[in-house]
């Protein structure tokens, strides 16, 4: 449990681990006894667990009082309850970090070196350990992989690499990547999902875009243009993709396809009442049961979607996506690329991973017919006038994808170009008449593209 002191998050001392384990043991015994005679749902079990934890803490407090030990402060008692619940869930001491709303990334280098990357771009060293030893950390991770995923997965000396979505850290949980044996010590990276409900207006307020870009993209989504969002790792691609999806009309059937649930459109039924959310599945401990993005993309077309949204395209599944978008399905996706111009070669390279591989010329041709716009988002860390670190994320460039040109690659039009002073996207060249007509039919005013500096200063 964290509090804010002088504008910074402060966490009280961690509860005594021996006490946490004692209470956890007592609660587990009660849960096991209850399970023999109960047919309750998982939700009922969660409520019962919370009741048992509170009762065991009250009993423990009474024993302390009888021994003349003062009671815990309220915040310390709540921290103890949280720690017991986290231990029961298999999250251990990591849970307190997942509860911090200002944390974006958690890095563990062994059990005792913990670094936090905050939303504002600053970093912080965590003063506590997440386990008593590296071996205990590995045991905790092994339990997480066995119990917390869609299927039981192995994390061991023979399978020393793994990825997992944790059921904590926000509505959609957090993404955990772990590795051992091939590193000097166990290493873990956890990414929390923030800005879950952000729409385009919110991205204007936090200076990710100005109102000209907002209005352009809003019309582009409503006009059913096919859009790819690109950027480096951590640039904010998923947040921008989610905000774009919030502009899709409520009556459209959306199919989302992801390695790990991150978009979460199904969690807003008032915005998106008709969503089929698909998540890839790794093989279980016996090596069976895998369902790939490529398989899900092929299945998605059988569900008659109005939109197909792919969280991130990383490999050979790109050919299934290109095929789907080239045949008329409207869609959005993200992919990792350093610049918007690098997208075509990136797609061509990924197409070589498909079975069978797609020839480069065919990949270019399919890309030209599958995409209308590429939006590139940039992350930049800088120091403000007081020398404090500031993290910025902003739309840097938007290009229109045209037909195959003389170079055998898709022609492009740079509709928004990086501003020389700070790299933020400002109007450059008008899109094609066909695209402009579609945008205007969905509320965009072409005169907004006449300002060479956009509207960043007014946003």
C-alpha cells in the first residue's frame, strides 16, 4: 500500500514475511476445509478468502495484545492483509509494486535488485527484496507460471524463458517476462498497462497529439481506413491503438487478436458491445495446445467482423493480416519500427517468416493494398528547466500509403511531418483526393491542414 509524500510515492516498511507465511498457512487450511463441503464460484471463494484473511489478522492481533504488544497502525494492518492476499495468489512481495499507479515497468535482477521505471520517465530503486533468495524468487515464478496463466506452463532449468499475463496491476493485469539459467541471475521485466480508458481527447490533453491530428484520425477511423501504428518499444503504440478503437462506432463487431490481452475493448461494453477478444495461447507443459496469432487471424474472418484489430504484429502472421485487409476487411494494428518509412521493409522481412514465405515483391504489393495510413509515435526523455527528467510521447509522423510506384515499393505521401523545432507532427502535404473525400464525409475540415505548425500550441 503506497501513499504520496511531497509528491512522491512512499511505501511503509514491508510486513514481516514470517507473519505473512503464518497467516497464509492458516487461511489455506480454512480454505481447504471449506472446499470439501462447498460448491461456491471463484468469486465467492475470493470473498471468503478476504474474510478469512481479515479474521486471521484479527486473531493474530488479539494474541499480540494478550502479550502486551501494541496494535498495528491502520496502514500497516492493511499492508499485512494485502501481503497475505498476494502470497495466497502467488504474487508475493511483487504485489505491492503492481499496486502503484505511477509505475510503468518493474525490473528484477535477482531477488534483491529491484528497479522501477515511472510514468514520468524517472527511475527508482526499490529498497526491499522481492524474495529471500534467488532460489525463492525462482520458486515463486515457477508457481506463477503453473497457476496464473491460461494454461499451466513450465518455468524450469529445461524451460528457462517464459512470458505470462499477471492477474494484477490494473484491469487487464500486467505482462511478465522472465529468464534464468542463461543469465547470471534470474531476471524479470513486468510492464503495467496504464491509460486504459484514454481516448483521443485524453491524448490531446497529455500532448500526445494536437486537435488537428485528433480530428484527422477520428475521421480516418470512422471512414474505415486501414491503419498501422508504429514506434519503438514503450512508445505508446497500444495506448494510441486503444484510443483509435474507441472511435469505432458502437454497432460494429470488432475482433481483437493479441499475444496477451492489452487492448481490453471487451471491458467497455457501453462503448463496444460487440467484441470478440482472442488471445494466443502457448503450449502447455506437455507441449500441446498452442494457438498462434496466425491461427486466430484465419479464424477471425469466419466471425464476420466489421473490424479486425491486431495488438502487435511480430512475425509470419503478418501475411494473414495483409491477406485479410487486402480483401476488404477494415483493420488496425501495431508493429515495431524505428520510423514510418521502415514499415515496408519490416513487413517484407516478417513475411519471410511465414510458411510458406511471401516473396518481397508480393509483400510490398499486399502492403500497398492492405494499409491506408501509418502513424508513427515517438517517446523522448529530456530534462526540464529545473533539471528534472520528463518523458514525452507524441505523434511524430503520419503517412498515406499509395499504390506500387516505380521503385516496386508503395508510394507514400507525408501528410504530417516532424516539426523541425521539436519533432511533433504538423501538416505537410494533403492526402489523396480519395482519402480526403472519405475524411470530409466523416466530419474532417480540410482547412485544418493549412496551418504549417498545426495546433500544438493551442492543445
